[in-house]
C-alpha cells in the first residue's frame, strides 16, 4: 500500500477514562443496558453496535480529569420513551428531550465520572 493511498476509515473503539470500573459498569450495563463483551483488570469492553465502548481506569489515571471534552451519542428509535425508561432507572438528565430539527430529538446526561452522553432519534 502506498502512503498516498492510506487513510483511516473505521472507528472500532471509543475509550472513556473512569475512576471506578465497577461503578461505571453498574451505570453502563445496569442502567443503560449495554452488554459487557470482555473485562480485564481495570478495563472493560462494552457492545456499542459497530463501535466498542471501552471503560478504562488506566486511561483516567494517565490523562487526568478530561470529562466534558467530548460526548458519546446513542441512537434510539423514540427519544421520549428512552428518556422515561432511563430516568426510571435513576439516570439524571442534564437536558430533557428537545427538538434539534422537525424530526430529530436529543436529550443529554452524564455518567458517574462526568462524561457527557446523549440519546437521539425521533421524538
């Protein structure tokens, strides 16, 4: 492969630094419903569809407090219904469902470490 032809074309893993892996797994698996793919000491990979979500204690220790510098969005078919379900599981939203366009809605929340998350899709 020539250098001029090379390009990155697919994201396979998104890594978030977490201070307490057990607490993070309780949130992402217990409240959000993501499935654990595999776990190693201090690191866990969750099924995020085409992209794996990696929760990492070493990343949090190495990088320091970076919460809030990005956001992970989850696609849902019904934002208001997903909002009600997640709220019933104890997820605290920073912004309730609102329209971005006439057909696309979004609601925002944070994980226990302050990482920004959102759900988006139809109303």
